C-alpha cells in the first residue's frame, strides 16, 4: 500500500509499504521506493514512524507494561496530554497466542494496558479491570465517569473517551486523532474462457470440452487485497459422450454443466506474475441431452472446489490464468482458463 516513512532526521520519504495486519508490522517496516525497487527492512530503532495513505500510523516506541517490555512499532490512535496506542501482534513463534491491547501513556510516561479479551470466561473480569484503570487514570474528571462505566473496549469508544478528556483540559482542543480513512469496498469482474475435462461419476473416462464464465471479486480487508472473496458462474460444455456410449447409432448431442461457485482466494501482491490459491464450494446442474433419447439426464451437482494460478499484472491490465478442480457428487471437472479483470469500484 502507498505510504511513507519518517527518518531520524525528520525527512518524510514516500513509497510503498508492506501491510500485514499485525503479522510482523509491529516488529519491522517493509518499504520500497517504487514497485521496481528492492525491499528495505526497518526495525523500530532505525526510523521514527511510518504510515499509510489510508490513515494507519505507526510510531517507534518502547512499550513497558506487565509481561511486555519491548521496542516496537505501535499504531497511534490519538496524541495529546494522554496518548492512546493500539498494539496488535499476530500469532508467531514469540507469541503463540498473539496479543492485542490498547495502551494509554500518561504525561509522566507511565503506560496503562487496556486489554482486549474475547474469552467469554474471563471477559467480564477483564472489562471490570479496564474500567478500574480508566477511572484511576481520569480520577480528577468525574464528568467522564458515566462514559467509563458504560464503555466498550474498542477503537471507536476509546478514541471518543480520550477526545472528550482533551476537550475538558484543552480550550483549543489540541489533541490529534489518527482516524482511519473510510476505505470503500473494492470490486472487480473477470470474464474468462478456456478448456474443461469432465467426468460423469457413473461412466468411465474424462471428456474434453469448453468453458466460459465470469466471476465477481471483492476484498476481505479494507486495507489489503491479499485475501478476496469470489462469486461466479461458469458454463462447461462437451460432446455428449454419455449418449455416444449408450446410443451409438443415434444423433449425437452435447452435455452441459452450469456451475455457481464461491471461493476464498489468497494472493501474492508483488511482482509481474503473482501466484494465488483458492478454495471454496460449488453447486449447479449437469444436463446431458440427446435428441432421440427418452432418458436425458438432468442432475443437481454440488461439491468442493480448489484452484491455483497466477495473475499477470501488466502495466494497464491484469490477466488471471487459473486451474480449478471441482469435485462433485455427480460430476468432477477440471478447467484451465484465462481471463481479463476489470475494476468496478
């Protein structure tokens, strides 16, 4: 994603940042001056901060809270008389369970941890502890007590609480809130065509044919397009080998498979050739129709789907080359297609 770094000489350098949503961005910053440049890795001691054009800002900070004392990049939510940060560490060898907390930094430098707890068994205890810490932090401001007693420990609620505190103590409201920019959902559509081989489970052999279809894609993260959701429709057709076998002297027909599929896709975001993997489910109908036969087949087919391939990310277009295997209760299919991706929004 487009962003910047700020060096110790207070120079702001714009470029491209690697976004990982807690899976390493607290430990290091991956930076490129341009898409063609080599990746430069910065650790917290080497730069002051980095940020994304979409609003996320990370500062280099030594965190000192119980059971955690470490120099990290931490997300800044609000700065003022009392600063508010958010620390998110994904599951990794150092922290097998991960870690996520909001951290308030008082003017004295003392840090108070406000834990996120999604464990139902300990959630109420954690909520009470967090409220006790906030009441202690704002003990001289009773006008905030009702808000604290009803607060949810989430980004929006805490920013509102700390902003209200600064409104009380700062006539000119000098605190700065680093709000995330609203990132609209992104959509793409990809028409595609190619070849298919299918296998009707009651017969032997695989039969070649043609495939044509289209799918719509949307992002699963508001900051990154690494994980996306696909929903599509595909028509596969091949000479009706079923009836060639059962009625060798009759007129030949065609068989059709109309498939609706839903997949989750994981992509590599760098380079010209960008590999991907997808997995999901499919359902639809297999229709085998012969002009003179009375026992034409029309069966409901469903199953799982997996695919691999790569996106050829060219200067003005994106061409996905995709191999999919659909395992079904009646029909198995393997397709090789190439498409052209249009951005809708």
